[in-house]
C-alpha cells in the first residue's frame, strides 16, 4: 500500500536513492538538491513500507503561477499510478492558479499529456541551463 505525505522533505539518504535510481544527476549534489527541495513551496511524497518511492515538488509565486520542477517515481514502481496521484495532489493544491507549467523530457511527454498538460505554440520554451542532464 502507498502512503502519501504532503509538506515533508524525506531524509537525504532516501532522496538520493530515489534520484539515483532515476539517473538524475542532481543525486550527485546532495546538499544543493536538499536545499532545493526544502526551498520548494510544496512537496508531495509517496512511500511504500516507509521507503520513498515517489516525489513531486512545486515552486510558486503563491497566487497565479506554479512550476513543477521534479516528479520522480522509483523505476520499480512506475506504471502503478503513483505519478498520477502525486500530480493529482499538486493539481488539488494549485487548482485555482492561472498558470501551471513544467518542462518535460521527451520520455515523459505522454505521461504529462495523460494527466492534463498540453503542448502549446503560444509560447516558446527558453532556458539557460548548465548541463545536458537533470
């Protein structure tokens, strides 16, 4: 059974384990990663038998705009609805916001479209990014 918790940043060892399992390079920068998660406006986590198996966070201006930088589900737990539930919880918190955005890697586009995000030509994705990984 999956237990969901809001607003709790898990211990660094569990966070690094989840990010490493997903091959996210931020696992190699634990201090910065933990600071980023602690600085989030909101965080949702999924646990199976007290082990972190999913995490989503949000950065927001608190009124109009929210950005979802991270959504991870342990590879062994993917396809079981955990990511959908984490996003559903985020949507519940930010339902009345004018703009909800994210950057999706190519492999995740179908998932995000299934949970309600749409591609648009109305804006151009632009960034300054230090690296080619995540």
